[in-house]
C-alpha cells in the first residue's frame, strides 16, 4: 500500500479566494490517520464519510491505514495530530498525545470518544420488521465475540419476547467450524411449523446461512426468511437469493467521527462523548420478500399495496387491480401471507411511519399525512394499539 498524506487544499468552495483563503492555506498542516478494517464495506463507508468532512478543511492531511499496520507504524505517530480508529484504541494509545475517536462501540471503553450505529436499536428494528410480517417463529444467529453483534442479537430476542414470541438464539463461538452452529438451527427449524424467519447480526453470516438452507432443501423465503445486517452490497447482491438487510449509516459515522475529531483538535468540548446513530431502513430483497410467490394475481395485489398503501387505498381496490373478488383475495392472502390485505395495508403504513419517526423530525400530523392516516391523533391511537407503545416513546428509543 502506498503511504502518502492526502491534503484537501484543492477542495475549497468555488469563489473562495483572497486573504481568507490564503490565511487558511498558510495554517500548519494537521496530520490525521484513519485506521480501519478496510476489507469491510462498512470501513469504506466510514472512510467516505470522514472525507466528506475532511474536504472542508484545507489544512488537513489524511492517511488511510489498516488498523493492524497503523499500530506497528510508530514513526508516523510523532507527527500525528489526530486518529480515527476502528474499535477500542487499546493500551498502546492510552497515553497518546493526540486525540483519538473510535468508530466501533466497545462496552469496556467508556473513556474514549466514540461514534457508532446503535446496536440495540438495530436489533429492535430487525425484530419489528419480521414481527410486522406476521412471523411467529423467529431465530437469531450471531457471533458472540464482537460486542456490537452480540448486542444486536440480544436486543432482537428481547423485542420478540416483548410480543410473547419465542426467539431461538444461535451463537457462533470462537474456534468452532463455520457451519457447525447452523446444524442446531436446522434442528430447530425442522422441529416446528414453517415458515420461520432468521435474523443474522451481520451479512457474512446470513450469506453462509442461505447456502446451508439451500443444501438442506429448504426454500427461501417460503420456508425460511433470512434478514442480514449492515447492507454490504457485495455480500447481499452476491447471495442467492439476494439478501435483505438492515442498512446502517456508516457514512454518517465517518462524518461524525471527523466532526468530533475536529472539535478535539481545536480544544473544544464534545457535547456527547459517545454518539449512537439510529439505524437506517430495511433494504428488502428476495430473501424476505413476500412477493416471492408463484400466484401471479396475488403478486400483483401485493405489488399494488406496496406501491400505494400510503395513499389511503382499500383492499377492494387491490383486488380489482389483481382481477380478483375481494373475498378471493382475502382467502389467498390468508393462505399465503397469514393475514388479510387490509392488515397488509396497515402493516406497510405503520412500517413507513416507524421509518419517519426514526429518521426525521417530522411531527405526527406530518407523518400521518405522508402515510395515509387522517390525522396525527388517529395515527397515535393506531400506533399504540398495534405497536404496543406510543409513537413518542418509539421515536425516543432511536434517539437517546
């Protein structure tokens, strides 16, 4: 890997010239290293987010290094002004003279500034997505050695139990053959009724699970729906079938890490020492897609509902679009999906409302207008009855 400092002198806003620009260019260069696990797509996203912020700083000079190489690259440390590193910095950096920002949560490290996607909120989001789809037999598969992955899995199981839905937990331990834990999962899958749904706390695990399920003769998603996490496009789109996944905003993690580092370099206090960003949305692909059905009329009805649910449509309109009577559509929905078309319309509206509560500051009235409800008050009543908590409390879960 070529090691060179990347300076952002050429990224000044257009028209920015004269004494102000010259003064900025004459500032002492600020040397920063971004040390990540660059083979992972999430690290690439963190890097891009960091550079989004760094591009506004004409005197920042940045060097991207693999985390392991950085820890051995001591001759760079003497000129270092700041560091963004994956995970807990470790004893080598405990007494460093430069500020350090971690980009992966570690429950044992409460001293160093850190920014990451909230692992608990991520697990809750995954559980609610699968529960909303009508699944009542659920399982979660996770590495046990990585705290964030373990926390996602624990939060997923806890959210299932809150709805009185049992959740099988499968842990992948260190020094165990990669596919060994899946044997226990297959035993559980075959011990009860299908379909079931499985959440994997990272996409790589879900990718391996899809292969194991196919080799076991199980159909995806008809027998087993599989949801991954982190939305790594190379893994998700390279899976068969394509893997649904929880999208995590790692680019924003990188941006926030750069912002925090800038404050520390300039001696400014941080408003929050540890920042947990809310997860994004669910990127649904064929591994959980309810449209994966051989019934073309049912598929047309589902596609119509998914496109127009937030436009105050009715089940009768969906039936007419599919060329069916309302009674026939009701019967086919219950046989294949487990609930009726009206419940599916309601599910999609609430899913969209949850997304807006998580990701925007919109008021309840504005969210109601965007999701086909008459008013914020009516949405609030439906939300409390269907979700089991108020919209305000739900939003607070993702913004603490």
